[in-house]
């Protein structure tokens, strides 16, 4: 029996939730087909997503040129505004009711005019991701003002032109941590340090060291945050070396918690849309369809933070899959196999491989594909794919940077050896010899050597 939702009813063919690069790019692709009715819902007042408040290096893979973050967001917004897509900003999706037995899906959306119920044949989730806050990291201490994530910092500095403090400590060592350092420098703030809990940084070590020298701040590696202290405002942070348990106090009035991205997938909780316990986003196949029929997902809702042009291409790929389904080209009888990752790998996305689909696609930097991420930066490892006792693929790396996308050329797997009754397992194993694919030294920078 179809569940009914109260409120104004909107009936469309495709509903897209999320007005960032993935969602907008999907709408652009859908708009090329006449007669398909598409609605786009974005919770913020403007389209564009996270790039609106970021720096450089956007758009290379999808637009074939480099933009600043705001320029990239404006370009996407102008393009989608020229289409017939029904765009709703300040519209927050709060509930999904999946259609049963061929019924349409329903999305409950809160808008400035009240509650809207959108009925759609196809649904695309492009809700992005979020950084873990201080509470999510369970950092002990007092609860003073002056604690931000990178996203909230960039909105204050780049959009509202507000200087949030004078001296800042960066917690985290992912790529986005370097972006936080640039934002703090733009705001005219002193950086008192960058803290990495792991000995090996979660970004390119030479880039981090060069930036630390240019902006004159130390990098504390292998150090945990002991506690935050301060009454009304942050006054400092106590750090603790993980090896010798030595304590160090850093004076600051601002803290920026960077990285540790998680998919913003709260909408799928308590729905039939299956969640991947590793990525914490929806499970999808290589056509970006979830386990619920005609519900798709693309972008950072699948894998945490990735480059926005990759998310845009995933949005386009998901839209292409929707159009094939809409035209009756898609078939559900394709041979498929599940794929998962073992620790120290974090996860693999997509989690279901459609064999006929991947054999016809070539993995490259310029196209989205199957990828893995590692929990920690790994040195001298090989990525291997196994089906039971059969090895399908192996490639050696001198270094895998943590929390970074590593593409798997699945079309090169030995598919004739696959047991389709078992999942394909991706493993990272020690590799002491042989040529490595990437040659990156993961040395950490000791600030005392400066």
C-alpha cells in the first residue's frame, strides 16, 4: 500500500537532492533529453555546493579547464539555470518514502512556503559529505567558542569576510588541511601548528612541508589532542605524543578540525536503501543505482570528500544510467559480483560490479570508476583483488596516501577466474620489491629540525 504524505504535491520524472557539482551535472545531462521532467532540491540559498567557498583547482576533468571554487560554482549554476530544470533552493529534503510494487518514490521537502511532497519515478541522491566536528572526534576538554570545521571556516572567511580569530591550530593532515591553512593565511591569522595523529601524513608530505615553511608553522606528527581548554574562548590545546606520551601545550584562540569526511546520508536511514557499513553511504552498482530500484546516488554521498570534478562526472554517469532505464535500454539481468575491501583499506566504491558494463569502460584519471581509500598512509604495498583462492589482480605502490581516491582498473581483472557466488575482496599487502606505480616518500616533518 502506498504511503501518503501531507502537503503540496509535485509530480516529476526525476528528483535530484543536492545542488552541488554532482547534482547539477546530473541535471545538465538529464536536460539534454526532451520531455523528461526534473526537479532539483538544494537546502542552501544558492546552488554550487562546497566549491562556493573554496580555493583553486576545480573543473579540470569535467570542464577541461581550471576554475577557482567560486568560479566553478557560478559556471555550473549559470548552465543549469538555462535549462528547464525545476530548481528549488532553501528546500531541505527530510524524508524519503520508497515506492513499492512499481509505485513512485516520495520525497518530503521543507521549503520556505511550507511542506512539499515530491513524487518521482527516479530519485538521485547527491547530498555530499561533511567533516567530523570536535564532538564527533570525541576530543575532551571544555566547550569554548572558536572551534570550526574547514567548511565553516571557509564560509566565514571567503563568503562573509569575517576573521574568526588571531592564532589557529589545525587538527588533521588530509589534503583539506592544507586548504584550511591557506584560508587562515588569507584571513591574516597566525597558524600555531598542524596536528597529525598518525606518524605518516594523510596528504603529500612535500606539499605539506613546503606550505609549513612558506606560512611558518610547525607540523606535529604522531601526536594526539589531549584536551582543549578555555572558558568563553579557546585559550589553548594540550597535545600528547603517542610514542613517549610527552605533553605539549599550544597557545591558540581558534581550532580548525579538518578532514575525517563522512557521507551526508542521513536520508537513507530507516529506509530500504542499503547502507555500506564501511563507507557509511549507500551501496551502489557501477551504474550508480542503489539496492532500491530506480534510486541512484552519486558524488561525495558515496565516498566522503573527493575532487568535485570527479563528483560532477559521477553525477553525469548516474544521469546517463537513469536515461537508459527511462528509455528501456537498461536490463536487470546483467551478471554482477559484490566487491569489498579489507583493512587497512577503508572501503571500495561502487560495491557491486556489473561485468558487462566494466568490460566496456577504461579506467583513467579522466573518468570516474571503481576506487578504494586507505585508513592510514601505507608504504610499500600492493593492492590485490581476490575471488576465493584466485588472485585476479595485483599492482605495487611505494606509497598510498590515506583518505585519497585510488582507482582500480577493474577491466584488467582476470574475470574468467571469478566465482560469482563470492564477493571480490580488495586487499593491501606488504610489498618489498619490484617496480612501484607511485614514487612518493612519506617522510614526516619534525618542526624541531627547522
